[in-house]
C-alpha cells in the first residue's frame, strides 16, 4: 500500500479526488544501509519517502540512538558515551535532546495505558546544577503498588544551610521554582490518578495545600522523615517498615543508574533541561523493567 502525501491533505469526499502518489525510485540510507522508497505526489508534485514522517528523519547517525539510550540509563556519562560510540560530544549532546523528547512522549503514552493509580507517593529529590551552591529539585511521583514512575518535574531552588551565604555572594539570589514544579506535576497526574486516590508523602508543610488544590477529594497521608540506612544514601531508610518504600527505592535506583545523580561524581548537570531529558530516558526504562517483572510474575 502506497503512503499518502505528507504535504497536502487528501480529500475524503470520493476516491476520485484522492491525490495520486507514484513511485520515484529509492535510495540507500547511509546511516543503516537500508533501501528507502521514494514517492511523488501528483497534486503538489513534491517528493517524499517512507522515512519522511519518522522522528529521526535527517539523522546521519541514527544507528547509535538505541546504543546511546542504553548507555544513558546504565550509569555512563555523556563524555564516556562519545568515546565508546566513537562520535563527537556535540553529537551526543544533540542525541540527548532528541532521545529526551521522544522519552517524554513515550512515558506519557505508556502511563495512559494503565488504569488510574489508587495510591501515589511523591517527594522532592535534590541534586545540583554545576555547583552545590545552585541546587535543583526533582519532584517525583510513583505508583505505590507497582513502583511505576508517573511523572517528574525539575525545578530550581535556592541554596540552604551553610552554603546559603556562599551561594548568595557568588551567584546572587536564586529563584525558588519548586511550587511551580509541583503544580506542573499535579496537572500531569490529573489524567493518571484517580480523583479519590490516596497520596503519601513526608511532612513537608507545602504538600497538603498542593494536594487539596489539585485533588480535593483525595486522601493525603504524611509520615515523619527517617534516617538513611547508609551514610550518604538518604533514600533507603534505616527502619523495619518504610511507608514510602516505593518512592525511596525508586530514588535510590535513579542515583545508581544515572551518572549525573551519583553521590560522588565528576559529572554534573550544566543545564536543567538536560537533566529533564536524561531523567525521562531513565523513567521509560524503569517502567519497562517494572512492567516486565509484573507480567512475568502474573
């Protein structure tokens, strides 16, 4: 079956008015050595191919897309990925933006395939941008039953503690965008979570107001923060039963599988948008593994 022209809208009134498409040979794509058919529209006389609608159209190194995706959720840095794949760092940086954009769409679509979540755990995970004086907050929401990542938002936040005066002196005042990040996250969750669901979080004073604003009929349970099980690993708690285990375990997995989130690493986030892309790539992989385990267990 021949494809329709992507440039002109086909008429659906009658079959006679349909724009006719004719073959115009083929070409051998250099990136993966595949033969791609060419076509021409008899209405607008424009040429196109079977690959014109593909998201990776005009990619010269599309053969490394899947390899890079696997490296990014396996704890490999961007610089080391460039060396392993024998490409420039500029190519890796551009591929990260492309893969991140595709991962955001895939994460959204795959979450819509599941029934609305009944129990949701959410909290903020902290990292930094270039320096610890410029911290970032990752607001993460996880399905409590399956540990499936429902959504996340990366927001800027001011430094706190002993670094407050140093950060203020070196970089000036830093805007706190965490409230807007939580708002965007809850707007995303509106189509993924039951309106009467149960939300679980720690005792952050801002969380109850956010839940009531976006889910007025939901039940919100708060739990006191606990001590980390290992020094430097605050996600896994040193208690027998953790009421926020699904969330804390997911946060621990992100720090173990994303190089820029390692506790002790030279790889830091330079642009918050790239952290969003990287996190989306990992979130899709995380949900794939969780879904595979639940399917095999059933």
